[in-house]
């Protein structure tokens, strides 16, 4: 949108609304849907979600939801979430992650998004600086909604696209919030203990340097995928690594990813009670509550720790199988000389892949000159839909992409890899 369009738009809506950018993924989805409508076979790796026909929610959770509705649990829930759910979540996090927070330090909402929004609104004033690595999910948009100045630090493939203390240090002194995520959407990579600890030390030192009348530097720690880690991968978090950071860390979590329950809309945040209470007030005015029946059901489900562990293990096995099949396939293509690469998936439902096609052309002389044209070639020729990293704030010329496996049929993966190989074989 150019300046004149913004000006005309601003005559009818706020400047924030007129300058709000649409999702690159949604734009890509429009092209994909048109191709599907026309009868083309499209293998869609763009959706950061689960196909319920492939990955249904756990049976016990479904039974508890139905049971809650049958008992008419349909009135307003408490503004911060029903007590039984906050107690159940607090106990679950304490037992599994080792973080001890009281139920009053928890806030329940309709998934992770309202909680992230509430954290921004509670902590960020207009013109405050929010520091975050890219690629990462939606921090640019939350910064815009909060009238903040986004400081985006582009990460490197050699670091698995996770930020380092060295990369963040030049911007720490000016920031009001550092937004981090692990396992990371879109990469499926995680913080190492050393890497995260160094960042935590940096934040603590900065807060000790600031005067009492200055706003602290907060960490917004999105760990919505933390239960989905694979192999020997371990999840690390700021307060466990550096307990002195407890007054400055707000966690974002929920059942959406770990139990393929994205549409159930039960998320939670936890952190310092004074901040959580302000977030509760903000969401109370917005009305972004999780439905009461789903809250009752989730509380009952989480209390059955044995079944939760069984369900989580099954989901992780099925997701990891798909991720490994794709990673192995891309590594085989790489050894065969094709301009692709991939990073070993460590967590979440995503894998990072590289299509380094810029500068290549087909046998008719049609050249690929940009990452956008790479995306278009893969969609048009191979019927493969993937999300470029520039959709997550990375530079427009990044050759890296997100693949999501939440809707993938594992038996189709060999066919998909062969299709990619045939399309790449057309390029010189």
C-alpha cells in the first residue's frame, strides 16, 4: 500500500488499521485454494494446524468436552479461567516442567493468541521497542497492533535460525520486551541450554543496570510447542535456567499443539501476578475467554497424567515419523546434487527446508529470479505449497521455507519427494 492509499484508507479507519499488513500465508492460501478448485492436486504444507481426520484430539479429551456440555457448562467462565483448570495446569507444569507458579499467576484464554496480545498491551507503550528474532511468528503484527517499534534481528542457518546473545546484545539496552519462542515456529528448531542461558544472563544484566524508575526488559516466552520435542531434544526455559529472571518472564502455553487441539481454544499464560492480573483485565474487556465446557474438560483431562502421557507419546511418534521421512528425503536429494537442504527437526510440527533456485531456469529459458518466483514454481510445477521465511519477517531473498506436517499423510511423502525431484530436474 502506497502513501496515497494509506491516506485515503485512513480517512475511514484508524492509521493502525490502514497500515496493518495482511498475512502472507493467507495470501498464499488464496492461490492454493484456486488451484484446488480447478482440480489440481496440491500437497499443502503451509497450514500450521492439524487435519482432524488424521490427527484427532485425544479420545478422553473429546469425551470430557461432550460430558461438560451434557452437564450444561455453558455460562461465563471466570475472567482468569476456572479455578479447577488453573489448578490442574499449575500442577501439570510443576510436575513436568518443574516451574512452580500458583493458580493466581495463571491466566486462561481462548488459545495463545489473545494471551500474546494481552502481554503486549499490558507491557508495551506506544513507541516502545520490541526485540525479536526473525523468522518468527507474528511478532511484527503484534508490535504494530501495540504501536511499538519492532526491532527484527535476522538469524542464521548455521545457528538453526535460533537467536544468539551476541546477535541480540546491540539492541538490548533500548528494548522493553524480548519475544522468544522455542520450539520455534516456523523452523522446528529449539534453544540449546547454553544459547538460552547466555541470552537470559544478558537480560538479567540489563535489568540490573536499569534504574528503578525505568521499565524493565521483559521476556515473552512462547512455549506452545514445548511438549512436542523429539529424540534426545530437551526443552529449556528462562526461569528454570536463571531463577532471578522470574519477575521479568511471561510464559505462553496451551493444549493447541501438544494435543492437536487447535480449535478447542484453551491456552494459558503464567508469570508475575501483577502482570497477569493486568492481562486478565485487558482480556476481560475483549471477552477472549476460552469456552467454559472446554475448560472443564481440559482440567479433567490434565488430571489423568497417565493417559495424557500416552496420548502425547502417540502424537509425537506420528509427527516425528513424517518429519524424519521428509528430512531424509531432502538430504537424499541434496546428495544427488539438487539445490536443496534441510535442518534436522527437533520440535513442533515444522521442518526447515532450503530451495536455492534463484538464478536457475527451465529448458525453455524461463528463469527464477526471486524467492517469490521459487515459491510460484514449486506450486505451479510440482503442486507443492510451502511458506517462505519472508512470510515470517526474514529477508525477501531468503531461500528457506517452512514445511508443516499437521495435514500430511505419511504414505504420500515418497510420492511428494519424487514429484519435487522431477520438477527440480527440469531446471538448469
